[in-house]
């Protein structure tokens, strides 16, 4: 039996067990995916078990940075973003990777060729780093805007992009906007309103609870083309599934499990 799981603290919010287990079942794999809610003082001990049993992991808060130290190898993307969200075994080595990059890049590329486009990333945390990297490797010009401008400046220095405060946002020059702050998560707050968007713009919110954030509601009203955060979650999960099992993810089955769970979850906090 191959063992996988989500490593987080807390881990009860994660949709990953539902989605991956649905995939394992659909392909009749002798594998299971668990929730590993590990407090910080038990993490060393946990990794001893991971090594002994060759467990593959998705990684979430607060461990995305820390787990690199347990890896035999870390991918270029994960190094650049300074965050590992996937851990898997290859030739006896634990490899750290980040599938959030493809989770952001792929849904965008389905809508627009990013080459030469101006992408504005809102936020300067871990999610924003993945967004900036995804946009840069796709050939776009990137500006990162954050409430705390010092953090935006630091990120911009590292990635060689432009930066500013949220007030510096200019809708006319932004072809794509990626909302990568935590504003709007499980509530109806929004950094921008309808007047901040224009038709033809691509607007991506990485939050998927709720499925359509207030931010995206405003963008849609203004005529922008929106991408909801579930796309990012699903694409990164499909990629993880492939890395874990070596098989193409049964996407429809996994999607169905995800939306059913999300619906239940939304009823819970409404
Ligand atoms: P993650 O790793 O999920 O990106 P994070 O590192 O805590 O999480 O980053 C959260 C981001 O949301 C930051 O960019 C934060 O802005 P600050 O650096 O100024 O704190 C942003 N954020 C959170 N609450 C915000 C708010 N009310 N208004 C504007 N930005 C906010």
C-alpha cells in the first residue's frame, strides 16, 4: 500500500484527501491519502516515519518553507519560490517541488499568451511568489503590488520585476491581474471594486472559498474575463497525482469529488 498525505497544521481544511483518494479509487490503485496534522514539535519525528515508509506528501501551512531541509533535492521552481508544496520519492531520494506554479500558469495560458503582457500580482506572500514566478517564466512583464510596500520591494528585487503599493494600481496598463492576498478568503471582502477593472482584462483570484470571490464578481461585472481559484487547486492536484503515481490524473473524477466537497463546505459557513 502506497501512503500519501497532506502535511499541515491544522490540516482539516484541506480538500486534497478527497481529491486524491477519488483518483486512486478510479484507477484502482493500492494507495491511500491521509491527513497528517502535525504540530511543530513533532515534525522531526514525523519525517523519520516519512523516510522509513517512503510517504509522498502535499505540504501546506505552516510547513512549505521548512520541509526543504528534509529533502535530498529541491526543484528550481521550489527554490525560487522558497516553498515546497509536494514531496515525492525518486531513486531513494526525497524530492521537494512546487506544483502551484503550473496551477497558476496553465489556467492563464488557456486564456491568453502571456508573452510581453503586463501582469499585476497583488500580494507579496508565498502565493504571490508563485504567481510572479509563473508569470515571469511565461515571458510577461510583472508588477507586484502590496499593502506593505517594503515586502513588495524585496520580492521585486529578487525576481527583477516592478513593484508598488496597492494604490499604485493602474487598470489601464494591467492586461492580467492575479489576486494573491488572503483578502476575500471565506468572506466577501475585496481589495478592488468594479471601477478597477476593464473589459478584455484577465482577472485571476487564487482563493477558491468562496468559489467566486467578491473580487471576481466585481471583475466580471466590469466585463473582465475571470479565472476562479479552483482551477489552480485542481491543476496543481492533477500535477501532484502524476508525480506521485506516475499516471495521468483521472481529472473528471477528481473534479467531481472536489466540487461535491466544496459545495458541502460552502453550506457549512454560509
Ligand atoms: P500566503 O503565503 O498565503 O501568500 P502570507 O505570506 O501571509 O500568505 O501573505 C498574505 C498576503 O496578503 C500579504 O501580501 C498581505 O499583505 P501584507 O504583506 O501587507 O501583510 C496580504 N494581505 C492580508 N490581509 C490584507 C489586507 N487586509 N489588505 C491588503 N493586503 C492584505
